[in-house]
């Protein structure tokens, strides 16, 4: 088999982690060891386990995993840094004559690895000025400015993500070009890749996501968030879906029911964005998440490629 990167993507709740383990074991049975590289932005953070559905070490079936628990919750995740570190991990796996399996639902993080994309630089003076304006005036004014300069980027980012609005305005100011809504369409692949995308009927996915949110609260999310808050949380970690709502519940701003309802609504919205993002992958092979022949069919596709 030629050296290729296997990529498993799909909306939250479609079973990507389980499939990645099954595929890794299937490849190993065929004489090709495999290692898994995480592409879920929030699973980069140590201690953020329940709310991100991170696989416990004991459930990883002895398969090496990379890009998990690499950031302190006080750190700010950077997709540019992730690109460098994830690609380094993948090259190391290939050098060991193993198959790298990139798995996750954070579309920008996945695309940063598999597409030949170079991130624009940054300027600390420009960034500091924009961040000070964000703090003083809120995201509304900055979002209006972005909408005038780059409507596509504004529509993709939305009016509430102050950090990404600042980054978009910074890139526009530095390059004099639109920031764009994401990575360029049709860019060359970084490495030969087999992209596996999982799908689920919307009504089934909604039910699975609602159950998942309830399980997070039953599984001790509030206790996890208490520990994280005592340790210290950065802006990105504290705004993650589920974690922001749990913090609001602990602070008495939301009831438990309200926190779960808000988390479920945001998770459903996020899943729709994920599906839209992964539909951009023209070379992706789509599979039903609950097909009894899923693992065999995916292994056949990987072997075919």
C-alpha cells in the first residue's frame, strides 16, 4: 500500500472515534500498523474530557494517539500551530511505516492539515489594537466593519466570535485582500489522502446529540468544569460548547435545564456547520454511520486507494 493519510470526518455524534479504532485494528490485521491523530480542537486541552467526548486512555485499544491533551486550558488554541504539530506527527507516523489516521470534526483544523494552505502572518501591533477595540466596544462594531470588507467571511464567522473577527480584520489589514470564509477551494492536497466522511439522517443525529448532552451532565461535566475553573480557563476553553453553559450554571446564571437546552441547541447548530464544511471535500467517500458493513467497506476503500 502506498503511503497515504486516512482522514475520518463527520458531524459530532456520528461515531468517528469508534470507526478510527476499528479501521486501525483492521489495518493492523493486514500487516499495516496505524496511529491516530486528533483533529478536534477542544480535545487538544488537558482536562477537557467529558464535554469533548474524549476517549479515555483505557479505551484506545493500545493504539497510539497524537494531538490529545497537548494544551493547558489557559492556553489559546491556534490552528496555525496545530497545522505544524499535526503534520509533524503524521510525518513521524509515515517514517515508522505506519498509517496515520486523522480523525475529528473541527473542519478548519482538518483542512489546515490536508490542504496545502499557508496561514497569513500576524502583527502584534495591529492585533493588540483590534483586541483593545474588541474589549472596549464589543464584537458588534468590528463585525459590521468585517461585513463591509468581506461579507463572505462575516457570514461564516458570525457576529459573536470576537477572536475570529479580530483575526479576519488583521489579515485584511496586513494583506489588503479578503480573509475569505475558510480555506481556499480546490487547493492541492498536502499528502495523498483517503477521506472518509460519516453521515446520519438529521432526525437521528438530533436525537443522538440530545442524548449526548444529557450524558455529559450525568457523567460529571459540572465537576469537571469546577476543577478547570479552579485551575484557570482561557477564553477559548471557557467559550467551548457545554463548558460555557456549565460555567453559567455554576455561577447561577442558568438552571441545569436551561444549560442543557442551550448546549443541545448550540451542538445541533455546530453539527449543521460541520456537515456543510465537509461537503466541500470533493474527494470524500460518504458512508452511513450505522451501516453494519461500515468498517469492511471503509477498509476496502482505504485498500483500494
